């Protein structure tokens, strides 16, 4: 296939029928939240182990001795706080935390393998104009073990290359600075080696899915494809380098403008699916996909609002359960921290802390809350457990902050104006995650089909689009109005 034909197929998929692939790629963004839930549970268990030992109390006592209203913190205050924090590291808590980190790594590899298998199968089916998401679900079920082996082999190969250079760097820095020149030469030699290894693994996922190969044969087939299709691969690499450069420039620009979280949306909805579908189209080497009329953003949002209303009124019990979990987290966080309210922690609400015209914070809050909602919803595919953890944990954070503030009225004034919109929206995303968890569980048990699960993923995609305007309103209130309400109340 010519590179131009592959590019045309990518445009046809992502611009004309985005709902056929984007739900699976957005589900891939929740892998981090799925893995993150393990250490969150570990931290909670460590906290429970420390209850009644006096160690947690000593940390809050040290914090109460810090004057947060001052410009500087004394060395004595830092030392007392450091000693109190070190007291939290008992053999029991260290064991729990280490086990949770190991568990998070294992879960990350498994979830990433399932997501990658689903994405490549979905992209392949979309390029063949088949039922993409249903095929992706079935393919993930069949090939997740092969993709997990690929992830392990790939990680081990890169570790074997990087670890010796890292050890040499540490040795040069600590023992013999004269080895810096040797380190520089090692890095120069390592760069082309890493590039060759990258090329060897580049099309292995496509070889597994399209050719039905294992990891070892897939690596050989990927290397052979790169060698025999140098022009196509070179064009793909130019696109990769160009996109990386653009993303880097945009990242710096967004950070300068204070809207860095927008980059996460651009990567999730644009960069990642574009590169994945393009790579699959190049390897698939079939006739270009027939172009269709581009999808309408307005139409997608209109459908999203309709699906949102249908879900809320159709699943009120799940929304109440999600709201209840968030509330339990708030109450638990407040009970955990309210005895240690920090009198020295004062908040000035005489003016907006975000600035006089906080457009940047408004955009950042919208993007951040929407990305959290997307992750919380699709993380529910892991049978709902990560969504439950996310709801409880975010509630704990809110309750913990309220408990630490010396003035509860002030805390409520700073949260309630936007919270009456934002918290229900996050609860709806959580309810969606619980719903997807139930559907995924029924699929694993064989009581529902891949087509049914695919339909629910597409519906979830539109519901999350429908939540975007809700988060825009909540972010506008938080950035422009919350401070005014709090200032007038206080």
C-alpha cells in the first residue's frame, strides 16, 4: 500500500467514523488508573496499620507547628516534620507499600497488554470496514497472553541495554569521574542499537494480529517488514518525529499559557489513535478504505447529551451508588483529618487566587476533570474495582482537605458552588464505570456477547462527550465565581 493510501484510510477512520475506534483507545488511557488503584489500596492499608500507634498523630503535630502563613519554614520545623514522616516507615507499612508497588507493575503490564491487543484488533477491523470494536474485544480475549509476553520481552530487552549504561553512569559519578568519556562513548553506541531494537519491535503487534504469529516469529516478521519496506517505514518515522516535535512544541506552549492538561486530550483523541491506525494500515497493505462524509462535532455532542440523559434516568440506582461511594470517601477523609485541623493554614479569599481573568485555570480544570471522568469510566472495565477505588479516593481527598482547614464554613464555600455540578458529573462517570464493569463481568462469564459490550463502549463514549459541557460549566464557576461566593460568605 502506498503511504498516501494508508494516510487516506486513517483519515477515513478517524474523521468519518471516530466512534468505531476511539472508545477502545480512550479505554487505553485508563490503564494508569487501573494500575494506580493498587498502591492507593496499599496506602490505605498502611494507614490502618498505623492507627493507634501515635505515629500519624506525631506527623499532624509537627504540621501544626509549621506556620504556613509565613514566607519561610525554619530548619527546625523541617527536621521535626522529617523525623515524624520517617516514623511512618515501619516494617509493616514498608512491606505493604512494596507489595502494592509490585502489584501495580503486574497490573500495569496485564492491563496494557489487553488494551494494546484490543486497539490493534480494532484498528485492523476498522480498516477492513468490519465491526471494529466487537472484533477488538474478541481479539483481546484471544491474544492478550501473547501481547503480555511481548510486553515482557520488550521490557527485558530494553532493560538489558539500558541498565549497564545506567550502572556505568552511577559508577562514574560516585567512584571515578574519569569514566565520563567512556560513558559518553557508550551512550553514542547505545543510541543506534536502541533504534534498531525499536525497529525490530515496531510492527510486532500487527504481525501478531494480522498474521496470527507468536512473539518470536513476530519479531522476525517485523524486522523483515521494515527491511523490505524501507520507504514506507521511513515515511512513518517522519510522521512520528514530526508529531513528537509538534507535541513537544505544543506542550511547551500550553505550559507557558497554563493549559498543559489540554495536551492530554490531544494525545488521547488524536496522536495515539492516529499513529496506531497508520502503522496498522501500512502493515495491513490492503486497498484504501472508502472515504465517507466527515462526522459532525455538533452532532456527536448532541447525541452525547441525549445518551447522558438516557443513562442518568435509566440507571438512577448506579448513580446513587457512585454518589454514595464518593460521599463515604468524603466522610472518611473528614474523620481522618478533622482532629488535626491546621490553625496556621489560612486561605485569603479577598481576591481570586487564580487571577483576575483566569481563562487558563478554567481550561485546565475542564480538561483535567474530563480526563479523570474518562479514565474513571473506562477503568470500570476491570470489573468496576478501579472505579470504586477512584470514587472513594477522590472523596477521601476532598474530605481530608475540608478536615484540615480550620474553618469548615470556608471549606464548604470554596467547594460547594462548583461542587454541586462537578461532583454529580464525576459520580455519573463513576456510575458509568460500574455499569461497564458489570457488562465486562457478564461478557467474561459468557452471558453477554462481544457485540453487546461493544455497543456499551460506544454508548459510554457518547455519554462522556455529553459530560464535557457539564464540566465546562463547573470549571467556569470554579475559576470565575467560587472565590466571589466564598469572599462574600466569609
